[in-house]
């Protein structure tokens, strides 16, 4: 997100985390448009193959709580980043037809969370879903968030999804009026439906 009024409206819905993309090639890149920040919701900064110096600079500038790494960052990079005070690290993995066991296993103990998204040829979201059943083979002690094309029509599937390591869902493009501008009414209805 990047519009201040939109950020405030989303936060008022009791959203836990709000994301800000610091990857310049993304259509949701915050650039210099980020003037208002959430007061209660945790701030998640999304980065792709950026230097430790750049990531830490943004963490300090925007008081980020969580750093989401969406590129080819190594386990060593994640571990080093997580050693800085008050920073939680989330590593994103793209899933196609199966869970990349060997790759994910190398990150065990270096991250606070994983994010499982639909595999694409580029970095970032595709607006498409992968088969969530693949995640029944998730191993290790790192909790994960479910991502990838989740929309208003997925309420029942989310309610029925049962994986003790899944600690949240990541919603994005299916709840947008335009890139980085969220549809407040749609998100509000989605949350109400999940609680029913």
C-alpha cells in the first residue's frame, strides 16, 4: 500500500499486517509516496534481491517490523538480517506443482516465517493460486502464511483449510481497485464472512 487514507481505512478493519513494496520494478512500489504509516498494524517491507544496507535503511526509515524477502536471498542473508534488533524475517517461496523441500529446508532456523506463493517467472504475485494441499508436506518449525491469488470467493476454502503451521493469509490483487489501492468494502465483507 502507499495511499495514506487507504492505509488508515484498511488498518481500521483490524488487519494484523500491512505491506509496503520497496522493489522498484513492482507496480506497487511505494517510491516516495508513503506519507502515512499504520499506527497499530505491523509494517511489512517487501524486498527483492536488495542489499543488506538498503533493507536496513528502509527498516529504520519506516520503522518496519517485518522484512519479507521475495527474491533469491540466501539463508545466510536471512539469518544475518534477523540478528538485528526487533526485525522479523519472512522468506517467500514460489510453488508450482510441488513444495521445493530441499530449498525450503536450507532456510530452517533462519526465518521467523515463510510465505508460500504461486511460482511465477518473475518476482512477485501472479494473482493465481497453487494447490494448497501441497502444503500438507510442509516440514520444520517455521510457521507460514498462505498467499497467491486469494480472493473474496475463497472464504469457504480458507475456513476448511487445516494446517497447524499456517498462521495467516496474505491478500492483495483480488482486493484492489488499482495497484496498491485496496477495496475497503470488499476486504471488510471478506473479514466478516471469515468470522461467520
